[in-house]
């Protein structure tokens, strides 16, 4: 059912019909060829002067964009057009766009039938007004697209209070198309997002690594501890899972002979939503043969430095009032060592029940399904993680937490794993990858026991992956980087929804 039209929407629909009655197509199909964008005009015509009476340069500038404001002053008007690069003022004179006796194009179309939000194309020449504003003097005007709904118009009263700003988060996320139009800073976030992805991709390609694609629908949801979404393939009459990670497929490629592969992977986890979690998100995973997690720390530190600089022109990112310095050497600590520094106890030497009691003492809710490793992780998340503001590698996780990771070469209760933290949250997770198929099978079987205890995030056994390992996988280091969280950091956005063009929301009810 369509919604009830407002008075402004009715006016625009009447204007739409009037344009058609005048023989003007409000949605023309033909290509409109532009010669410039707004940002080009500011540099190319920075030396242009004021208009000289009786002299008009060649109309050599063609611009297209959305009308953002209009000031009608008799037979002459000023308007602001916005294209993909910014705003440009235009000047329209009735006698020039509609010469002779027929003033319809100006009097009817420009003054009455065009509104804020409409798309037009203009051709003319550049000049400066008496106030020095670079302006396009319009000689020809073409209607390119009629807007049937009014854009939000920000108003400021005499006391300086702002009204009707498009700032409500739910509206902004649901109607991102409007958000991008009326809140210019939002567009800059997503331009930076692209620069961040490109800089990381370039760093990996320069190192000689290959970008690949792996399945989104998988018969077994492997590669991470998470609850999956499930779907059904009708032709195969088989259940499939939306991937929670692409790790096991990328390691199959290392088995197959690729020495360095990476993928920007859209992943899906059927879990909670908060400022750092969205059910659909982007992870970059990289796997490099003949390397370990210590090499990966050195390598990825350099990558982050390049990416931060590409985003903002400096390796120091401002995030919620804090300067996050990716230019300095990243701090390196161990998980259990950091906990011991906080509470004076070595949790690795404690029994599971004692670690559980310690969690309860610190007000941490724990479930019976949690093993010792997960309990230690809960302690770390509560006591240590919030204080990790500057980039920090947290190393050497308990064995139970890392079923795809090599046992530590110095302590078999631990694994050769690190997570990278900044601004108090995790942005990367890396291993010396487990390539012993017998050990890997035993780890999967331990995960199965956790699943039987009620842990719905425990991993499934992937028999094909085990078969691949039995053919032999070289020593390998892998890392997953949460790209959305990294973009949050480098664009100073406190919520993941701000850096996703269309974050998941409860379906909207229409009239």
C-alpha cells in the first residue's frame, strides 16, 4: 500500500505533470555529457574574473547535479548544484535560457516547476560575482530528473537552535541515500573506506600475494567460533550455511600450492548487534606460507601504518578524542601476563573452577558451557581490553580458545596467536596456523565436546579440510582483520553502523 502524500509531495507531482504538458520529459533517457565536475571548476577557473558588460565568453562548461537551493530575484536567479564532488553556484537569466517572447522555460519551469532535490544539466561559462563567488553563467538548461519527495531542510532559528536536521540514527541508516545527500561528512567516511581497502589491497599485491574468492554458501560453517545463518539449496536439496569465515578455504589454497592468498570476505554471524558488531560484516583474511605469527606481527604493523596514512595523510588517527598512533612500534603483551599484571594471579596455572570463581568475583557472568580458555578470555575482556588504547599485540592465547592454531613452541597450554587491539577493541586476529592433521582432528573433537555442553559457538568438524591437511600444508601464518572496525578507527566513528552503507535493521513497516 502506498503512503499518504503530503502537501509538498502533491505539489511536486503536479509539477511533474505540468512539465510533461509543456513537452519536457522529467526523466529523459538520452546521455547527458558533462565536461566538468564541481571540484575541477574551482581549480581550473581559479583565475577567472568578473563579468564584463557586453562580453560573454564561450559556453564551454557543462555541469550536471542536484539542485540544493534556489534564490529567485525577478528575471535572474542563483542556485546551488551538487554533484559527486561538491557544490557549485549557478546564475540563470530568463532572457538567456528562454530568448524572445517565450519565457516558459524560466517563468514556469525554473521558478515554479523545479524544486530542491531535482537534477538538472546546465551549459555556460564561468565568472565571478561582485562578492567574488565563482559562478556558472547558464546559457542552456535541461531537466534530468524530478524529485517527488522533499529533502530535509536544516533551519536555524534566531537563537541559533537547529531544527529539522537529518540526525536521527534510525532514519539515517534506513534512508542512507538521504543521509548522503544532506550530511556531506557521511560521504567522506565512505570515500575513506574505499581508500583504506585500496591501500591494504595494494600492500598485499606489492608483497606478491594473490587476491581470491571463496564460497559464501558453505556446507559446514568453519573457520571461527560463531553461530551461523542457515539456508537451503533447493536444487541440491541440501542445507547450507552463510560463511562465518573464509579461513578453511584459503588454507586449502595454500595446500594447493599458492604461497600467499588474501580475500576481502563478506561474512555473516547470527549473533548480537552493538556498536562493534553487525550480523553482516567485512573481514580481510591473509595466509602466507613458510611464515609464523611473529613474522605476521612485523608485517601487519607496517601495513597498518600505510593504511592509516592513506586514509588521513598521517599515521596518527583521531578517535573519540584520543590520538591513536600507528606510526610508533606496537606494544606486545601476553594475554595471561596482562591479566596477572591486573590481579596478581597466574590464571593459566589455575583450575577451571577456580578461574570460574574468579570471574564471578569480578562480576562477570559465565555460562556452564564455558571452558577454561573462554573464562580466561572473559577476564581479559573485562579487566584488560578497555585499557588497550594504543595499537597493541596481545599474544599467546590458551589452547582451548584456538582450535585452528599451532601449539606454542615453548608452552603447549598456549597457542601461537595474537590479536591486535586499538581504541579498546579488537581489529585483527592472527595465528601460526595448525598444519598437523592429527592434532587438528583432536582439536575439532574437543570442540565437539564443547558443543555437547551447550556451546553454540563451538566449531563443526570439517572432514574435507582434514583431508586437505593430510595431503600436506606448509608452515603458514594467517590473519583476519575486521575491516569495518578499522574504518571506524580511521574515520573517528564510534559505531559500526556509521561505516556500513546499509546496516541491518528491523524491517520497516510501510503504510
